[in-house]
C-alpha cells in the first residue's frame, strides 16, 4: 500500500521478476487497502507509512486487528531508528528503508513468509537497548505516541494545526490535545517553543 503510483509500479515489477512471488493487489490509501485484503487474500502486505489522508502506522494496527494472520512489512522513507520500533509495536513483522537494495526487499518478503521477523541489526540493537532502560530516561521524541509524533513532524514541516486536522481526519481539538501532550513531554510551555523543537528535529532528519 503506497500513495505513489510510480513507487507501487516499481515494487510490482521487482516482485514479479521472482518466479515464486506475485502481486495480487495494490492500494493508494488505508480504506482501499482494508477492502482489498479480503478480496485478494495476500500472504503478506507491504505498507508505506506515508499515506494520503491516513497513517501507515494506524493501517498496520488495523491489519493486525482485522487480519491477525496476515504479516506486514513496512517499507518507508522514514528512518528506522525513529519509526521502526513503532512499526513493530503496531504489528509489523519487518521494516525496510526505501533505499534498500531490491534483493534485500525480496529477502524480507521471503523471510516474513517463512514466519520470521526481518529487521536490521541496528534496529534490533535499539530495541534491545530500549528494554534495558526505564521509560523516563528516554528522550522526548521517543516518548511521543505515534499520533503525537505525526503531529510533531507536521509542525516541523510548517503545517498549521488546522491543516494537520484535515490531513489526519481529526478534529482541531484533538490535534491541540496532541500538541499539549508533546509540549509536556518536551518540557516546553508554548506552541512556539514546541515548533522550534519540531523544526530542529525535522531538519535533522533530512541531513
């Protein structure tokens, strides 16, 4: 599931070059994906975290709840050290960056089809390290919930709370609640201070 046709076409061509693999369906958004799954009965689902009008993490959770036997691999442009653990907690069985080689994508699909979990060594190390530290010692960005992180990221990209509400199909009051929680976790008291933190973090992600 990816909202960019070019990306979906590329993945489809890559997968169908393998004699033992085929693409049985595709979707540009979460709602279509959830409708397509029972129609096509896939053995594994590839999900992008960046979807139009929806959250990839929420889609992973929905698939886990509605189709618990269907394994999910997240293939995303987002840094695995920021989103990988969240994806795993949401129910994903694998996480890959979009810059990975085609062979690694195929290997991930085959591994997950065999019942294995496919994660990079550095992501496994991060998860192991996290288990050995108390929650209060974690940096603010890691204490944000999935939705709070989405809102925080959009703030860093200059998106207003009204626009965020529209993109995530949330009420403005709900977005404001997420902003308030993020301020508390970052130890700031104003929206301007949180915005500075968000911009600083967003800029660091693209370096």
